[in-house]
C-alpha cells in the first residue's frame, strides 16, 4: 500500500469508527425523543437529502481546488454535527444536526476521487477494497464501542464519535498529500453537468446501478436496529455487537477475499456475485425465527456487501475520464444519496405499516432488479 493510500485509509477508518458508533445508536436515541419509525427513517433521509444537494458541489470543488481541503471541510462538519447531536434536547435538534452533517458530507466521495487520482484503472477495485476494509473495520470497532459506551450513558458514544472524527480531521490536515488536478474540470455550475453525464449511456447505466444498490443497502442499514428490537428484543449494546460482527465479515471480504475474486471474475462478475449473496441473506434475515437463524442469514449478506461496495465504486470510477473523476464521483454520491434518502423512508414506513419482514424482503427485490441492470452493463476504462 502506497503512503497516500495508507493515509487516506487511516483517515477514513478513524472517521468511520465515529460513523459506526452512531448508526446502531441513532434509532434508539431518537426514540427517547418520542420519534416514530417513520420519523427515524426521515432522520436518516434528511442527511442524504442534504448530501444530494452538497455532493456534486463538493465533488466539483475537489476537481478545482483539490481533494485535501474538501475532505478536511467535510470531516470538520461531521464533528460539529456530532456535538449538536450530543447536546440535543429535542427531535428538531436531531434533524438540524443531521442537516449539518449532510451538507458537509463529501468525505467518502472525495476519498474515492482521491483513490482514482493515485491508482491505475486495473488496480482500483483492490484500492477500493482497502477503503471498503476501512468501512468494515469502522463498523467493527464503532458499533462495539457504541454498545460498551451506551452502558455509561446514551450520549457517551456520540461524544466519542465526535472526538474520533476530530482526530481524523487532524490526520488529513497534517499528513494527507494533495494530488494533481485539472482546473478546467471545476468551472461552471456543477448541477449543469449532471444531465449531460446521465445522458452518456455508460455513465447513465452505472448511475442507475449505483442508485438501486444503495437504496437497498440503506433499507437494511437503517431498519435493522428496529427490526431486531421488535422481533428479538435487542437493545443498544446487543445491536452494536451485532453490527460489529457484521463488520468483521465485511472487513475480511474487502480486505482479503476481494482481490482473488476480482482477478477471476472481474469487477462486474464480482458485483453480481455480491448481489446474489445479499439477496439470499436479506430473505433469510426477513424470515429468521431466532437469533441463531438471523446470525446465519447475515453471513451471505455480509459477503454480498463485501463484494458489492468496492466493485460498484470501481465501476463508477472506470466510467469516468481522469479529468472528471471528482465530478463523476460527486454525481455518483448524489444518486447514492437519493437512494439513501428514499430507502430509509420506505424501509421504516414499511416496518411500521406492513411488519418487520417487509423492509428486508423489499430490499431483496430491489437487488434482483440491480442484477438485471448490471448484467447489461459493459465495463470500460474511460480514464
């Protein structure tokens, strides 16, 4: 691993520990303010709506002014949002905190563009595997810390998340080198470029794939806590430990298994394999009659996400030219945000009105649609 890749890995890893702390905690924290499942879905969705607005702007700015300042800005915004979350005294304050985080939340798309800057197209799935491993490890330590710290108080995990994200900001400020950019890629209103990008057949298809994939993943991620609470009586610590175990599997896949599988099947084949595994896992989890059965079902789901996350990112990067990586990654982040906006609202509303199995069943159905879209996608190396 090169030094810049190592530093971006460590920066994202520390930031995602903080993010991993929040995910299993937020539904339970919102319930202390009287939030319904639908309101909890909206709490997740408002973050993604704000990212939908901000991500193309931040991606374009990263092409124009550099990845490093945009990454530092987005991390600092997350710190502010976590402090607001910890100090909240109402549901309204929770929504305001999530808005701040969403408007400044360009860290992942900027990190992806940074990786594209420093790697060759043939090496990107592996490089994105390292970033995916940062996700996985963050979801190992973050939820586990959340489970432990929640025994102190429900806001203790949030304060620790803020401190860790502040540390990630300092790491990016002190050690992350800048990459070379082409200033002409950053001129003009970034929203003006989105329709043109989507009209290009290859980019349009990969953006559709990106959208439906993240829509389905958002359903699982944002409904699992309430699903497990209602079906099996989970609390914050138990939910955190389950997310941590899930993260271990994802880290193993993305840190170790992804390279030989991609070498054999290619990005597209590995992505489709991941989708099939995820469908099996979601259907198994939806009808799991016991905690043991749920644990078994999460294994293929973790494999699916471990294969899916890095390869869908690689497919997006390979559809873009080198001088438009920030713009295309920003557009991808925007459509992902749209998926993560609709997914939580649908998933939590479905849980509230149609029962706790419906979110996972519907997510599986959406992933079957993704398989159809991916089967017709032609992988290229535009950069």
